[in-house]
């Protein structure tokens, strides 16, 4: 039976945590574990989800879970999977949940190695576009123009000057068994991809946009709406990579208003019209690539 809102496991495996109100990352972890079920072993590095989920004497996971080194999410997943198989246990899912910094920066080497070995693991990056847990510092997944504590907005420099690293295509370039993008604004799509990944042997990677109201500067009840809007205005896309091919899962009939999306967030309030046009031009260039290379 295909997983959806009606068939989703009613058991909660991630609850009672200390995440900020409206946390997109906690929503991604909660939903993924409900899809994967009680036989999941979760590995989480330093980051928001380990900080809010492991508070002695409280453990906020209903399934087995462990904190890894910041750089070692993928390598610890490899060890967990190997250890269980050595005991003759085969009915399990080794799943990692790491933030954008712990994935695209600090954890990239271990992830690349796991893909190279084709270890049978699932790696989920919850991307809130900065190091939110330690005070909203820039990561390589922080988008152009965003204000962070390390990319402040002033008269001479208006936020982050670098484009967002494309982890989805970097992972796909490894020839990975399965990779996908997702958004907490499109949870049915995310659930289907987690379910699909759970049935594929080898290394799987899902990159989900998970807004942080604190770092993005939106209201706590706007998380899902803003995560849907970033897809609708074309600044994020829902896609899969499998068997050497890219597949686009959703194509907006007409792009939403990029300026409106940006101006809802305090991290982009400083942007000029020229900055916004730069972002729109970058989006259009990206979609030219998507239209030419994605099925």
C-alpha cells in the first residue's frame, strides 16, 4: 500500500523534543521515521536535531538512535549497517539525519565515501540553509543574498555573495543508487521518496528543504507555506536521480513571485531590486538546464 496521509503509521518515533516552534527539520525527521517504522536505526551528527533530540535524561526517539561525530554521519551509518548484518539482522533501515552544514561542508567526505562503496544506507539532509544550531552562520547551502551572522548585510556587502551548492547534482555525479530532492511543503512527495528509498539497495540520499523560522525570519506557523512557496517560485525543484537519469517530479504551471517569497523573510529584507533580478536570472538559467536534462 502506497504511503500517504491516510496510511501513514500512527506511531510517533520522534516526539517531546526541544526544537523551536515551527521547526522544519523536526517535521522532516518525524515524517521520515513514521514512514520507515520501528526497525529504523537513526544516526544524527552535531546539529539541530541532535541538540533537541538528546537531552539527558530524555531521549526523544522511539526507535534506536545515536549521535555521531559532526563529520561522520555516513561512516557511522556504514558501521551500524555492517554491525547489524554481522549479527544476522536484516530487517532494518540505517538512516542518517544531518543538516546542511553537516552534509555539504563537514560531512561531505564521509558521504562521498559511503556512496563510492554503495553502502546500503539512507542519508537525509534537512536543509535549513545555515548553521542554525550554533547561531545562524553561513553554510555552503546558504543561498545568495541571505543575511547570516557571518554574512551580514551592510552598505558594501548585502548578505551571502556565493550561490547555494547543488548537493543533489553532486551526489548524483557519484552514480548513486538513488537521490531525490524534497520539501516539507510537499510532504506527500517526501513520504513517497522515503518509502521508495527504503526498498532500494545501495546508498540513497534525500535532500529536503526544511525552513527554520528563527533563521529565516518567518512566523512559526508559516514553515510549510514558505517551504511550498520556494518550490512554486522555482528556487527549489522536486526531482529524482536513478539509473543514470534525472526525473522532474513537479513543474509549476507558472512561477510564483520571487520577490514576494524573498521579502517575507527578514534574512532577505535588505535585497535591492538588482539583487532580486540576479536571483531570478539564476533561477531561469537553472531551469534551462532542468528542461534540457530532466525527464
